[in-house]
């Protein structure tokens, strides 16, 4: 990653997969609160979209030849790259041409003509580097500090208490999160708590999860709270989620949790 872009792009993923004729694979992508640049390559054409932050899962239906790039953006990147606050893109997927100047709309043709994904990544990063605007370092620092605190204390403390500790009004903290991340601090914390739960489940691996312990360890009030939040953010209960993961990877049984 070019040093100049590290404040805008968290990481880049290139993917390519071919499915047998008539085969369809459905994948549920869980929300993580990040905005992304999505590039799909199909039949010699490249389409580019910016997907805003979301607290809802996305169900992907995959078939045929799947090929593309995904760039996860840093907090504040939509402002720095496109001049658009993150909350204006939240929950939306917007075409590249609707966000960039005419001088940048040729990128799709360049990506389609490029010979390999390495060249495509270089083209995208070069274009983003040329688009970067000066950012507001104070707002970036504020949201990074607040996010770090919420990540470390996903189960406790109010947003109001956090704002007070940072010598901010609650309204100002909400505004900074909206512009930089596109989500309210309380929603972002819920997502961190969800992913903390997923990390605990991965560590449990073959053992049947002790749901009450996981609920408390991840910062939920109790097991019912965990189940309700899982359903709200994943569209599945923990048991349903584990059944799908297990069926795709092993024959290990999972204990009940709703």
C-alpha cells in the first residue's frame, strides 16, 4: 500500500472463482461498519461502486465466473476521496461515475483492458491517490480515539459518558461518527461486540460453545441479549449461524443458543 494512501485504504482484496454450470453458492456477508470500493469484472467490462457503511448483512448469490476487487476504506476516506460524508453513503451502493469528476470516469475502461489484477490494483490506487483531498486531522483523531475506546469497552459505558470523557458534547461525537464512519457510535459499538463474539466462537472451534460465558465475555447482558443482537445484525440466530459455518467446514456439532 502506498504510504500516501494508508489513511484512506485499509486493505485490498482480489478474488476470482469459477462455479460449475448450474451451481449457485449463497454467502452471507456480515456487517463490519466499513465503507468499500467494489469492482466487478464480467465479460470484458468493469463496473465500480462505492458501498457505504451498513449494520445489515448482505446476501450474495454467486454463480458462473466471479472476478473483482474489493478495497476496504479507512474512517473518513469518503470525505477525503469523494468529498462526501460517510453518512450520505450509509446503507447505499453508489456508482463510481456518480461520485467522481469526468476526468476519473475512464477508470472502468482501464480496468477492463488491464492484463491482470496486479495492474488493476495499481490503476485503482493511482487514481485514488490523485483524488485525495486534505482531511480534517482533528476529526480523524477524535473518531479513532472514540472507536478505540468503544472497541475495548464494547459491553459497557454509555456514549454520553464517552463524550464527556473526551470533553465533547454528545451531539458533536455523533456528528464526527456520522461524517467519518457513517454510523452512530452506539451502532458501531454493536458491530464491534458482534465481531468480538465471532472471534470467541472461532477460538472455541471444535468445542460446543458455552453461550452464557460467551455472552458475558463479549459484553452482552445475558444470553438472550446475544441471541437478539445476533439476529438483528446477522439475520440469523447464533445456532443458525454456526450450523451454516459447520456444514461448510466440518462435521462438528454446535450446542444450542436460540
